[in-house]
C-alpha cells in the first residue's frame, strides 16, 4: 500500500494527528510523521521512500522533489500553496493539491478580530469606533472572503467585493455588492481586506497607485501574503495619510521600521496565525488524508493546482 509522509515543521494538533492516522489506517496505508524538524536533510531523508506527502507551510522545492523518487502526490493542508514549487512538481510528474475551504473560517475570524482590535485602538483605554455601519471592501472573493463577509454582515457592516474571476451573480448571492475595479476597492473601503494569492501578477500589486486612493483613516487588513504589498508604497501611505492603519497576519520585511515609526497604527501577528485553530488544523489534515486516498483509489484530482 502507498507510503504517506506527514512532514510538518509546525506540527498538527494532537487531535488532528490522531484523525489523520485513523483515515490512513482505515484505508490500509502505511504512514510516518516528521515533526519539528530543523534541517532540510531530515526532510530529504524522510522523502526517500514516500509516495504521498502532506505538508503545512513546509517548503517543498526542487531539492525536495529530487530527494523523493517515488513521490506521486503532495497535498498542502491549507489553501495557499506558494510554498510548493509547482513547476518542479510537474517536471517530476507529481500531482499537487490544496485543501480549499478547510481553514477559511479560522482566517476570517482572525481578520475580523484584527479589525476590532484596531477599531478599539488596541484596547489602550481610549475611545474607539465600531465596525457596524462601516464599509468593508474585499479584494478577492474566495472561501476566506466569503466567511469574512458573512461575519461582517452579522456585525452590521456594508460589504463590497471585487474579484475578476467571480461573477456578480455569485457575489450577490452571498449578500455582497460587487465592484468592478481594483481601484474601487481602495477608494470605497473604511476597512479593506486582502484575499489574493501571491502570484507573478499580484506580487507588489498593492502599490502607491492603489494606496494613494485610500481614505485618510482607512484600515488595511492583510491575511493573505506579505508579497502582495509594495513596502515603499506602504511607508508612503503612513506618511501622507495620518490616520491610516495596517494590520497583517504576515509581517512585512520593513515591520521593525513601521513599528518604530507608527506603533499605534500597525499590528502584526508574531507568526502566521490565520489557520492556527484546532478546528482548522483538524479539518485541513483530515481533508489532506482523504484526498490522498481518493487519488490512489479513484484517480481523483479535483483539487489539483499544477
């Protein structure tokens, strides 16, 4: 039976580990866990006989694929997959999948939580503002954005979204108002929430052309990827818009400078925390195991991304 390696520098929660084991054991699969590893060589050695691989944020690059001659499938337990070299995977005839939607609610709750944190001035004892009645604009309308919209509407926010790959009808079905340009996202929002992947087209795409459009007191929320922000433009936005604030689940490379210059106007989680809930951990892990089984048993490649 196939040999599955679960390689997680940042391990799954204990409950998730047990449920992953149960899925694989019920299917009769062999498996091994590599957790808390600190050296690439440990990963490469473990890959030597692996036919399937489950990872979280672990970097699976060309060297990893070269070390895995039997590997047929990699599943990223989560939505983003920019930690996996898709070009190299394809060259090695390896299928790469993600587990979309499994950690979306966790990320959405973090996004809303960070909005509240900044609206209340980081709970510093001074009077803040409420989210109710404010305009939230969503850049991208995938799973996470839809959960954000659901929560925000419950709070009483006015929610808009722009996604060039999703129809107005789909957006409207979620009770959200569609926008038709990226510029509208940045002009309109009291809160602007980013839900775009880091691709060649989107890296540094949130530049001064867009940030120059934001309201003076807008709050930009990033639970996506740091690479989509052009950091010099971010600094310029802080300098020119005296109440502008930025919160992110991924600290930018110039985070130390921003914290020094604008300590009350920025907040960064200590490490990427969006999917760090026991529920998301478990959901994504189980989904990854099931997708591997479905691939070997049925040839199912529904969530293939390469």
